[in-house]
C-alpha cells in the first residue's frame, strides 16, 4: 500500500510510524486509519521488526482527534463504520505480539488520546496535552476511550475527563498514570528510540507472552488470569532465549539473545 498520510521507516528492528497531516494537526480520517491498519499488519508479519513507535509529524500535535470535517455530516451507519474501523485497528495494534511505544509530541485529543491508550507505553513531551473533548461537540469517545481510560486511570478520573471535556497537560497525565514518562520535546524521540532499541534486544517471545498475559488476563477472574500467566510463563521454556538467559546469569556473563 502506498501511504499518503503516514510515514513509515524501519531500521535496526524498530519501525516508526508517523502521522503526517500536520496542517490538520494530524487529525485522523478514515484513509489515515486505513494506512495505520496496513502499517500494523506489516509490522506484525515482518520478523525483522521487533518494536513499533507511533508519533506525529510537527511540533504541535500527536493526533488532535478524529477528523471533524469528515464526521460533521455523517449519519449513524457511516459513523458506526468509522468507529468500527478505528476499534479494529487499535485492537489489532494493542494485541499485536510486539511492543508499541507512543511518542506523544503535542496535542493528543479525542481519538489521539484513544490511539495513545491502545499502545503499550506512552512517552510524552512536556508540551503534550491530553483529553477527551468529544462532549464539547455533542459526542462521546468512539475509539475505546470510555473503556480503556476507565481501566487505565480509574472510573472517577475517566468520567471527569470524558464527561467534563477538559484538557490536561503532560505533568497531570503523568501524575494520574495516563503516561509513563515525560521529556522535553527535543529529547522525546531520542529517549523513545533508546527505549525501543532496548526492547528490540530483549527476548521477543517473552515480551510477547508478557503482553499477552497482561492484555488477556486483565478482564478475567484472578484464578483464570493466574492460570493464563502460568501457561504463558511455561511457554517461555520452549525458547533458546530462556536457556541462554538463565545460563548467562549462572555463568556471570551477558546473555546473547537470538530471538527464538
Ligand atoms: N479534525 C479536523 N481538523 C482539525 C482537528 C480535528 N480533530 N483538530 C484540528 N484541526 C484543524 C483545524 O480545523 C485547523 O484547520 P485550518 O487551518 O484549515 O482551519 C488546523 O487543524 C489547526 O487547528 P486550530 O487552528 O484549531 O489550532 P489551535 O492551535 O487554535 O487549536 C486544538 C488546537 C486545541 C487542538 C484545536 O484544533 C481543537 O480543539 N481541535 C479539535 C479537538 C477535538 O475536538 N478532538 C476530538 C475529535 S472527535 C473524536 O476524536 C471522536 C472519536 O473519539 C473517534
């Protein structure tokens, strides 16, 4: 697929996808969402790619939401299709067996916060701003915000942001656990790439099992979730990387992981 609204680059095991409509503050229309879905599929199936980074072009926005100009005259059925496309894409990314790091370089509003919440890690620049302002335009979040935000920061805080519609800055987002780390804008990509490079060197199958156990265990009963964890942990013993990791520890040397 030829991309018009995103940039795609891959190097040394890390693929970086950049939303590239800076004049519209990287607002997400259905074409852009379709391109993101294609990129996620590509990363998922390319064995050379171990980690995905998601960011926005320009210094002002990660994604300022779903594209309002595309939605303004929509009837319910096309609106449902637009929401389904977003949900399908974000769930695909969220459950992809490789880590995804969001580098949030400015406004992440509405669909922007929702995209960020479906990543495994959120690193933000100091100028980043978050929120679910849909209520201010007669809407509610449609790409998982009501569900992922409540799970991530708690029902009370999620209701405050979603029903109040206010924006919060990166410092507040860090305080409430919406983001993992905050950096000055000029350091954001370098720090994100450093973290991604570290992940790319770690045992890929164990990373996959960790993500799987957390994602799919979260909504189970504790007994069933613990059973899922045991199965995932046991599966790691099928890999050379587990043998190498433990031998290296016992032999007091650095492990040489091969990713299998
Ligand atoms: N959709 C379409 N275009 C958008 C956009 C969006 N979500 N956000 C910004 N833009 C466009 C603006 O229309 C403007 O275009 P023009 O230059 O052609 O007029 C351009 O980006 C720059 O935006 P502003 O002039 O508004 O920039 P600002 O610095 O004054 O304000 C902002 C920045 C606070 C982010 C403001 O643009 C804004 O409030 N954007 C909308 C945020 C929003 O409501 N997001 C939720 C969308 S609904 C949603 O996401 C539903 C869902 O869950 C799936």
